[in-house]
């Protein structure tokens, strides 16, 4: 408040000086009351905003990259398989044979009898698209060659779906 008062007095003095041409004597300064120093500015707020923004961008980038890694590959039928990332990671990838090595002997497992309606797989519908059939198994639309819950869809017919689960053939019928 004292700064405003002093500025007003100075303006009055200059006004009188212009009108009379004589410089007036400045009044005695008023005693200044003890004031507290102004609080320091908060300079950490912009730094905090920048830090939180960087962390948010990094988290979004991480989730996008992991979602892209976990995306199922497109199968023969043109649709994505419904296998989960752990199931895809659990499948062994073929390794190239070392140079000069003979090819490994192929062991053919004995044929396994088809089992009917495994409780892990629920067939809720079958549709015909052109000459091919599609099926809804465990809530996923699948075609021949797709994966569902760790099994490969071998064949989709008018009233049943044949799955291959670890070499075991499973036939799921539509009721």
C-alpha cells in the first residue's frame, strides 16, 4: 500500500512542478512497516508436469508395443487366430539343421481316436461363406487352419468342427 501512496505523491509533485516551474520539496518518507518477504515462486510445478507427461507417454508406448507383440498372426483363412500369447510362446519354433548334418528322423505318432465333444470347447454356431465353413468356438469365429484355446482347427463341416490338440483329434458337434 505504501508503494501506491508514494507513487501518488510523486505524481502530485511532478504536477506541481510543471504548473509552477519550481521543484517542490519532497515530503519526509513515511516509516515503512515491517513486512514479510514474498514467498518463493513454485518452480517445481512445470518440472512435475513435464515428468508426469514423459511417464504417461512411455507407459502408452509400452502398452502399444506389447499389444502388437501379442497380436495373433493371420492364418490361412485370412482371419486372426484366437490363440493367446502364452500359447503361441509355448509352441516350439523349428530350428534350422546345422550344416553337414543329416536330417533328423521323423517320428510319426500313432493315430489317436477322435474324442467327441471335449468340455473345453463349446461350439455355438456354424456358417457357410462361399464354399468354406466358419464356426464359433468358445466365442471366437474360426476357420480351418486357425487356433482356438491351444488347438488347431483342422476342418469345419456342416454340423461339426474337428480340432487337433497336441496330436489328439477332437470332434465338437453342433447340437
